[in-house]
């Protein structure tokens, strides 16, 4: 989240020698957890060394990731970390940051589009809603099928049994979908 642009809405955070972080916008000391919240809120900030003025945002962001991983919120697989470390100093080092950034942007865009699609099509749980609609359509079609088959001699009981079996199977699938949705 390094500053890029005019800088008007970029919060400056000063890091002092005693490792404390000072938010110049709120005029208060803050924690790494608060910086992580700011990131989730899409707030732009720049961390500078209070003494030298050097931009140390990258170091602080890396520290936030390390703290999150240490708390058990592991998101970076060991194999990924090994591959990333192996690329330091190599010919591809300059390309990796842009590739990772583009990949994460595409991932977030896809995630957002999926969320929007589900939100527009369904109310609460999309899978439960689909199962409920399928059950309604099946039940609406079943009485018509029963009437059409009642004219056929001897097949009414067999059809009724088949419909009941299908209803039970559909109800079991509905229960599984509801369980997965929780």
C-alpha cells in the first residue's frame, strides 16, 4: 500500500526508534493490527522512519504478514514461500512483483464478480436457495404427472411410489446442501 498519486488521502505513519508507530492523521500511536485494519478498509498509508524520513512501508507490510502467519492465520504455503525465496537474486526477480500483483488483482476481481452474481441472483445462501427452487418446481410438476398417469391402468401406484422416492431423495439433497452452507 505504498503511496502512489497525489498523496492527499495517504496517511503518514511515523515509526520511531522505540518501534512505536505514530498516526499523523489521528495524532495517536497505533499498532500493526490497526494498520492491518486500515488495509482491509482500503486506506492508503505510507510508513516513514521518523528520524531519517526513509519510506519503510514495505518492511512494515512484511511484518504485518509475518504477524498474521505467526498467529495461525497461515495463507502462504511452505512450498510457495520456498519458490518465492528461490527467485531472489535470479533473472526473474524484477518480474515477480508485477506478476504476483496482477494475479492477486485478477483473483480479487473474480471473487468480487462471483459475490455480485450470487448477491443479485439469490438472497441468503445461494445453494440453499437453488435447492429450494428446485424442490418447488419438482412439487409443482409432480401433481400434473400424477394426474396424467392416473389414466394408465395399474401404473398409478408405481408412479406414486417413484415420485415419493424422488421427493425423499431431493429432501436428502436439500439437507446436504443446507449442511454444506453452514
